């Protein structure tokens, strides 16, 4: 199993202009722990929508790389988004699911991936160009390449330790997050 914080930090090393959308809860804390960046778009209270927001960004900004970092609970809730992404085929979108096999925000109850639901299989069935599971440090570099240069849509299910880490809280002000992100995007144009 992978250490989620170390994984997110490694995936985002030398990120350049990578646009990153984080899902509710621990993925947002992990993204903030990896380092504050104006192209981080944190979702607060929008469970199940990270992949669709990533899709919207990828379609609106086809010259930019977009990564969604979310958890297994959110991806299970928004599983239909994988079908829409598969139909739209955004070449610049990668989704990373930090799968600890638990619903971390509600008390660490076992999620459906703990019972064998195969998110990589779902992504493959939804016509993702590449979908893979990783669980060792030796597999991280290939996942990193998918985020930064792979032909999308790409999907990575990262098997991470089920642990309750200290929260690293970025701004919770939605207007501030949106404005900062939009200003950073304007500089890319």
C-alpha cells in the first residue's frame, strides 16, 4: 500500500501548469499538504462532482493538463461521471482515485472497493484510454507520466493505507478559491 501524502506530493512534483481539482475531504487535505498552488481547485461539500468539474475544465481548456485527485467514496458516488468522460474522450484529463477502501469523512466504514468493486474495470468499460491500479512505489512514476503527459482520459486507482492523517486545511472560502483559480488561469492564456 502507498502512503497517500507521499504519493500526492510525488505525483505533483514539478507540476508546471497542471490544473488540479481535489475531491471532498482527505484528497483536499492531501493536495494542500503537497503545497499550496493557485491552480489547485479545492471542493468543499461537492461530493461526487470532482470528476465532472475536471471534465468541464478539460473541455474548456484543451491546451492545459487537468488532474482530478479524489477518493474512492467520492468516485463511487459519481461513478456515472466515468461514462460521460468516456464518451467525451478529453485527451488532457487524468483522474487519480486515492483508494483506502473506506469512507474516511464519515467514520472509516468500509467502502464498496473493500468488497471488490473494481474501479479500473469500470474505467476500462467506460473507454478510458488508459486505466491502471497502483499499490507500490515502483508504479508511481508511470502514474505520474499519465498525469503530466499521458493520452487521456486516463485513470489511476492508487491503493493507499487506510489511515486518518492530520488535516491540512486550505482556504474554505469558495469565492476566494474560485477567484484565485480564475486569475491563475487567465495568466496561462
